[in-house]
């Protein structure tokens, strides 16, 4: 017994005092699979329809998964928050800008960009239906799918028949952030080939400044004079921005 006592005399009184404490980590966010079925984005869409889902839930379906600590919905909320919860702002994000957001790798960034581009093309297809131009607002609505969210300048011409019905919208040139070149020969070549009765000029200002520059005014005057000579009147020149537009015709400058 003495030998046994020597072996045990240095042990602590209770086993609990010698054992290291056990730590149980609580996850920062529960995974989507742990949610009630009606709250999961895919199941919610199936049961309640697409209109019942928030922007974050719709994006979570595109993402497919989140991170170890964030659900796909959490990641989607972070991405939307970076764009001030504005889908138009998000549409301007590049793949690299999206990849700066937590939980977004290259594949997920490409998925987001592709989805937003499909939405833009849908708008473009809607605008391609037969349209009659009666005001500058009609021009703005027609050209918006082509110029929305662009980081560079583009120059377009809208060709009209005698009833002011749109025949075609044609891209003439594409430039940088500060400007683009509009070749009068290319503009009137398109109009003559399509037997247009009149034309409308459009270009965008990525900066958001709607006011025409001196070069814009000079070009408009030059094209107006050329159109009169060719019996192809220039009905308007619209400067497009994502926040609004400037119409030379509305301002009495044409």
C-alpha cells in the first residue's frame, strides 16, 4: 500500500483540475442548410416565386456558396453594400473590383458580371421594338441600354423614317474617358445606305456632366449643316449620362 500511496500522492485532488478546458467555437454565421427550408433562397424561390426574394437572396443563388464563416447570402450582402445596394452601381464593377469583396473569387465575380450583362441585354432587346420618337425622353429611353454604365465615350446615330419611327441605332465610334471621334462621313454613310429620312445624334459623358463642351457644340453645328445639304435633317443631339441627359433641341441649340 505504501508503494501505491507514493504513486498517487502528487496527483491533484480531482481530475477536473488537471484537464485542459474544452472550448466549443460558435460559428460566426449559420450555413444556409441550417435555415428553415422556406427561408433558403432556392427553396424560397420555388415555393414563393422570384419576386419574394431580396437582391441578396437572388445573388446568393448565383454564388452557390459562401465561406467558412459567411453564408452565400452574407457574402451577397457584403457585395451589395459595397455598391451602396444599387444594382446600377454594381453593374459598373469590374471583375477585379468584385474580387476585392470577401468571399468573391474569380469564378463568382464572372458569374455576377455575366448575370448583370444578361439583364442589360434584355433591356436592349426591349428597346429594339418598333419605337416612334416624339421627344428627347423617347431618345433617352431608346439609347439607354446601349450606353448605360459605360466607363468610356461612344457616339451613336439613330436613323428615322418619315414617320419618325426608328429604323436602326448605329454605333459610330468608341473612345476613352475624355472623348471619342465622330466622323461625319461614317454618320451620313449609314444614313444614306439605310435611306433614312432624318437622324438623331447621341453620345455619352461617363463623368456624369450633362453640359455640352465647345467641341460638342461645334460638331453639332457642322453635322446640322451637312444634313441640310444632303436633305437629312439632324433632329436632335442628345448627351447621355446615367443620371439624365442634355438635348440640343430642347435647349434651342439646334
